[in-house]
C-alpha cells in the first residue's frame, strides 16, 4: 500500500463573520463570549479613521466596559506588548479585541499570552508553549493582508535585536474574526498595495510548502484566485467594495492556509530586509517573491502547482505567473529593486545568513541555503 502523500489534523478554531457593517456585531459577540470588561487594541490611524470609536460604541451599547490601547506600532516589539499588558492589567479585562492590521492583532495576541500565562514573549517562541487557558480574542482586520485573524501565531520582534519571534499556540487563535470590507476603504493607497501583495504571497507560498495538505491547498487556491483578480481592481478603484470584499476574504483564506501549511523562502528573505533596511513587509515579500517562485520551480511538484494556479487566472505557464506577479508589483506602485532602498552588494552575505535562519525557511519546498538566499538577493538587487 502506498503512503498518503500529505496528512493533516485540521481543527477550525475561529468563527468567521463576513459582510459590510459587520463591525456593529462586535459588542453582542463579545458579550456572548462572556466578556464584561474589554480591551480594544488598535493604532492611532484606526482611531483617526473613526473605526475605533465606532467599535467602542458598539461594545458599550452591549453593556460592556471598554478600555482602549491605541499605541500599536508597525512590526510590534516586546515593548509594545509590555505597554499593552500594563493597560490590560490595570483594567482587569476578561476579553480582548484586536482592531487594525496584523500589528494590532499580533500585539493583542502577545498581550494575551503574558496576561494569562505570565513570563516574557521569548518564553512562547515556538509552538504550544502556553500552559494555561487564554482570554477570548475577537479579531477585526482593517487591511487585506496578513490573515492574522485566522492564525494562532503572534509575531513579535525583540525590542533590542529586532529578531522576530513566532509564538504559535492554538489557544492564541481568535475565537471570532469579524470581516467588514467597509473598514478597508480608509486604508492609504500604499497600505492597500503592500498588504494586498502580502496576501497574494501568502497564497502562493502556502501552496507549495513541505507542510501543504489537501485542506491548505483548498484555501491557498481560492485565496490566490480572489487576490490575483481583485487586487488590480482595488488599486484602480479604491471604492470598489466588491473587490475589497474579495480581497479581505482572500486574505483570511490565506491566513487559514498559513495555519495549516506555513510559509516559505520569500518571507524568510523579507524579514531581514524589514529589520535592517526598514522595507515595509509587503514590499519586501513582493520584491523577493518572483525569484523564489523561479527557485522553487526547479522541483516538478512545485512547478505543477504554480502552473495550476497560473491556469486558474488565464495564464499558461510558470513564467507567465512570475511575470504576472512582477506586473502586479508595478501596478501597485512598489519599486522592484533592492538597490532602490539602499541595499548594497556588501550587505548581502549578512542578510543571507539571517534569512537562512528564519523559521519559515525550513518549510520551503526546495531546500534553501544561505548561498541560495545570497543569489536571490543578488537577483533582486
């Protein structure tokens, strides 16, 4: 008997509520989860857009007390989590709501780890390190990018070293994710572009990883079709609500795929670029993605999957897929060379060594070394 090629253990943990104005359900949902004192974790931009005030009103109308932490920064660090934790302890909260992009949701998850299990973020670096139950979490994304609302990971950087720690635990997953595409309309064009490219990269990377399986493949495939066909529409017409809804759903599906199959070399190569050169995450991933697709296509299995994805959107081969992704970067207004960001050839060896040590590198379908990463950086220079 031949072995089954891919095995999985899928346990959906997050209820999805999808549709325009669905944010108005947050108070009732929080109350149904047993919440009495809520912490809303968000950032200043979301406050300025009016989304935080609207959420607070809905939570209060359902009879809950609500405290707001609105100092989330992009790529949150252990310092952000510590500040959020201080607010959570002072308010004696019993439910957490993350409203914003991936950074808000990561900060909310990080706070949840420490509030319920104690210690420091480094204690949860890895998989399944929390030993005690965690508070219910409601995730409300205002971008269509990370898919963090459908993942059990908190990505928190060390404040001193900038090294990103992936802290994964089933207990950290959101109990409920509220997907309201109207919230994404307030995004600045560059945020729309960077987060959209990130979601597209998630779909393509999860499709070929070593951990891929029949469940993750379903979500990767549908996410790719939604994102590849909808992102150009959103870029051309930011008010296209249908396209924004499809992008938000695509990002959530990609997040579900990540939860089941992880990511690969494009994200491993992107993280050092963000840490040391300040390149926005979606931009960094987009810069590295075409080269990684070409690299992985040397494996027949990966090439077959890429070809299938290409065909699903009217393309005919892997080369056309790479060209399509590159064209998408251009449509998004994202520069396509590392040298545009001040990255020099001399910086490549250190970047490559760090990329090879990234956690996601081990899941890339084709084994990849520091020397391979160096060549990818050279191509993107």
